[in-house]
């Protein structure tokens, strides 16, 4: 059995830790989370790692480190979206554990120790926040997040307590950057590029920054049969032109822009729309590109609304800076890919990952693994055992290269 076969079997088994039979539903601080966490602890122990859980609920598998050497961190997340796939997040933990297992007799000779991290809540599905574990380690966890509640009215603090974790202590577990050598994360690509390029893996160049806005276009309602077309202040017509502009401009750049939610008022078949509210999300690997795009779009939107006799308000609801992957860590992954006889390629990540938050603590890089059809966050999410085996070998060789560099 190859390490890839072993990873595939483990992922198939742990996918049963779910509240749904179709796809995986594993939210943080739930019985399913505990079942998965117990299985992961077994993976870590099989790799010769000592297992603990920190105050943010992150399961930590650490190689013995009596000399207090800096630590190279490898990780990803245990949780899933509702009816998601069996590979998102959890695959990175399986790959990390098996790479550590392959290196268990070499690690004591390294200039750094190894820790595999299994974070509790990356997706931000149960509570309206995300990246709890890495933010706690980086010292960027907002204390207010602990008071956020789920749809049942349960606070994160209470949910963590039910799991045996003292939430308040999570605010005091930030690592000293001087003690951390870096962070590596393997993750399914969640997109179609690797499959189109016929590549099993690729290093990640950057994790896209994100801007989100809530936009309100206001016009004037009136009778749909009596107000002439030339005299209308139709908010939906203006909003539609803005939305089309967003798509057209994004198609001409490397930006990914999405209007994902829209509501129209008064919402009657015979009334001219006077209010349109929609969301706008903009992602780009470069913060400068993202900011330039949003500035241009919002400026053009003002012009469109003025011409239509409407008004527009756009409020920023979320911003996350882009993360550039560390050149040294990325080069180690690229060389390991090359050593495997695979054409090296770097691609940006359009999705957020634990590495995004870990970048506030230490250098980070990521390894993407091909997923069938580019599908993710769905029950049919899939990565082959052969590609998992490549990912484990590449991660193992990258760690060896970093160890030789000192």
C-alpha cells in the first residue's frame, strides 16, 4: 500500500464523521468534530508525534523537541461546509501526517522540529467568523468572536466549553515568531487549472485578497403602465448595468468579481423598482490590482446611476489583504515537484485558507493537489490516491530540502 492509498483510506473513513450521509457535514465543536479529532490523533501518533490540543481547539501533533529548536508547522482544517466534500481541509492534515510519518527517523536530525496542526474552524459556517485556530496562534483573534452565536443561539465560547476547551485562554496562546520556521499547507486546488494542465500538484504563488461591499441603488418607484420609459429612475436598470460592467471588466483582467446576492423593492410586477441591494465581492492576488479594480468599478457605478437619475451607496463589509507565499518555502516545493519529474507550475489561490491567517505569524506556502472537475464544497469532490501519493512525496522532499538548507 502506498502512502497515497493510505491517505485515501483514511479520508474515506473519516468522512463518516458527518451529520449527513451525502457529502460531509462536520461543523466545529460538535460530536462529529470529536470523532474526527480522535481519528486524527491516531494519525499523528502513528507518525511518532506527541498529541495535544491547544486552547483554540487545534489538535497539535509535535515531534519531540528537547532542544527547543524552531518548529516547521504543517496543517489545515478539520471542519467542512454543509454537505461538502471529503478532501477540503482534511486532506492537508492527512498528507501532513503521512509526510511526517515518512520522515519520522530523519526529523531528529533536522535543524527544526515538526508540528502537524489540525485546526477546528476554518470555514466560518457555524459562526460568522473563521480561521479561529491560526488567528489564535498568530495573536490576531478578535475577543468578540468568542461571543458570536450560531443559528441555535449557542455562543462560540459555550460551544468550545462543551468540547473541553477554555475559550478565554485562546487569546493568550500566540506563538513567538522567532520560534516558528514556517508553515506549509497542502490543499485541493478547488479549481480546474491543474486538471486542464494535466498536473497532479503545483506550488501556490499567492492567496488572493478579498474586498466585499454591500451596494444600494435607489431610484423612484411608480406605476409600470403610466410612467414613460424616458422619465423613469429605475434602480434595477441602473443596477443591472453595474453588474454587467463588473463581469465585463473582470473578464478583461485577472480579477475575480462576483455579485452573489440581490434583492429588489418594492418587488411588484406592475411597479418600477426603486431599491436594489446587492453584494459585490472582488478577489485578486495583488492588493494593488484589487484596490484599483474596486475604485474603477465604484467610480463607473456612480456615473451609471447619475445618468439613470438614481443614487448609489456602497459600503465595505469585509477586507482581507492578499498573502504572497514565501519564496524560500515555495522554491522548496517547486524543486521537490521538479525532482519528482513533474513540470513545476505556480498558481494563485482564489480561496482563503488557514495559511492566510498564519502569514501574520510566519512565512507560509501551499501545495495544491488536483481535484476532479475542479469541484469542491460538494459531495463529489475527489482527489485520486495517485495524486495524494505525489503530494505526500513532494511535501516530504520539500521538508528535506529545507532541512538541508538549515
